């Protein structure tokens, strides 16, 4: 008997399978939707809880609570700045009374012995290094050229001087080689140096101090662009406190000229916190500009350039800065320490010494007087730079030791003209001429030894 397939039954079975597949798919889709809503609901509850907590904080404090950035505790830095340090001699000076002879006799510790305690207590001491440390014999064609062996850099180390400006008119006295030799000697002695296009940023007590040195004598206001670029450079290097040192002005002038004032003001406009200068070999006044100090001339300091300078007054200028996360505070805490470039009042023995008593008072009055000549960048109308600081009794026939020093200075200048022509005159003849004039003109019979240089 032939069996005929039940087509109707197979159709229903296939239909039931399709329904089953559709049901399973719908179930899976429904499960996915349920899980999605569950996750969203959980996130919503968390967000609401956070919003509720934030709203509660705002309602309690009245403002949004923000975690503050770490604050920088205020840091106090004391800087000392001094003038010309010529640690060497000219080959035409009398060697027996030169700075080099003192170095051979007394060693490196001798020169800063009387000021080391001051420099050791500060945080950074800055000087003008004027001369070369070299063995080169290729002297430039100039009136004065100073040099000493490389070991003389130890004078700075022994005196607790940490940084020096090298931008001045004696940095290349024996050519480019002598300048490079000087930098190497300073590096060996661990003395930080800066000047010309070389800037420096050093960290002191966690504060970055930027140092800029500008040589103004040849180009004057032509140095404006270099000044701007060098200040910008130390800023870019992270400097928080900026000191600009100028070698500028005119020798023996007691007030700054217009170039000094313009550059000094520009330095502060560009971001300097302190400006100091030297070259005149005498003290000039101090100006406060926009709350910052401009010390126009610090005078000489440890000065091997003259055994009998006409003016031996100098100062150590100190300023204490407070720096926090907002920058340098405007507290302007200064300390002026009056000094002499020598511990002997009759001649220069190359040993800077703090002044005491009446001498200290006299030097401070000199600074105050010369500062009063500077008003808003101009010389006072009531007083002129030509006014003498020397006290002279017109009723007295006696000449003071200051008169003798001035006389020695004048004779020295006269004899330098001979030296420029390479004409050497015996020291014995020098002293005979000087003593004769002393006896006939000044009525002085005490023995005096003049050293010309």
C-alpha cells in the first residue's frame, strides 16, 4: 500500500518552528532592553545623588568647593652687590706695591678678610670682575691693561663671592684669548659669570635668580635691544627675581648721565627687580623708580687698578627680597654698608673694610646727598654735580691727607702720559720729585712714598 506524505502536518510543524524562533529573538531583545534601562536607572540615581550632594555643599557653604593649588611659602633672599674688583695689575705698575705682590705675600684669603663675614651671611654676592686671568702676552693697545694668573679667582671663592659680571672695558685687555681664559678660571673656581650676551639663572633657596650684565660705554642707548632680549631670555629660563648689572657712566662723575637713567628705567620697565652699576670709580646716588632701586655707581671695591686713588669710599649694597607665588613683594628692604676699599687710610692695600664711626656717617651722607641730586631722573636744580664733598678750612694753611691723595693722583696722571709712550721713569726719581714738591709747596717733611699706577 502506497503511503502519501502528510503535507499539511509538515506545514504546521514548520510554522511552529518559525514562531518559536521569533519568540526566542523577541525574548532576547526584551532582555537587552531591560538590562539597558536598568543600567541607565542606576547611573541616573548616582548622578542624582552626586547632584544632591553638590547642591547640599553649595547650600551649606554658599559657594562651589574647589581644591586649591599648592601655595608657595614666602622665601626671603638677601643679595649683596659690590663694584669694581680688579684682581691683578698693569705690567707698567710698580710690582712691589701691586695687588699681585700682596697675593704672593698674603695669599687669596687676605683680600676679602674684612668683608667675608658679611658676604657669608647673605644668600648671593655679586661683583664686577674687571680684568683678565690669563698668561697671554698679547696686550691690547690701551692705557691700562690688567691681568693675573688663573689662581687669583680664588680671591672670590675665599671671600664668599658667588657671581660676577664680566661685561666691562677690561674684560679683553689681552684679547679674546684672555677673556676665554678668564671664564675658564672662573668656572674652575665655581664662580658664576654673566655679561654681554651670556645670561645666568641660578637657584637660591628654591628661587630662580636671573642675572644680566650690560656693557654700555661704547654703544650707550644702542644697548637697549640687547637689554630687552637678555631680560626676556632669563624670564623664559624661569627667573623669578631679576638683577641687571651695568658697566656705564663717566669716570669721576658723581651723578648719572642721561644714558644711565634711560637704560636703568628701561631695565625696570622690562622686568628687572634691581639695577646696579659701576665704572665711574666714585659713588653715585640711588634712585627709586617704580618701587625698584637703581644704584647708579657702587665705586671701586677690591681694586688693583690704583695704589693711591683719590677717592677710596665705597659701599656694599644689600637688598632683601621676599618672593611668593605672586612674585616679588614690594617691601624694598635695603641695607647700605659704607666701606673703604682699603684697611689703611693712607694708601690702597686692596683690602675692602667696613667704615665705622664718623667715617661711616660721612660716606652715608655722601650717598644721601648724591641721591638727592636725582629727582625723577634729573639732576636737582638746587645743587650741581660740581659741588665738592670735601671739607676745607679756608683759614688753615695745613693740607689734609685727602689733599695729599689728590696731589698724588694728579702727579700720577701726568706720569701716565709718559708711560703711554713706553717711557719708564725710575721710582726713585718719582719719589724725589714728589717729596721736593711736598716740602716746598705743602710744607710737609714727613716721608711719603708715591706709587704710580
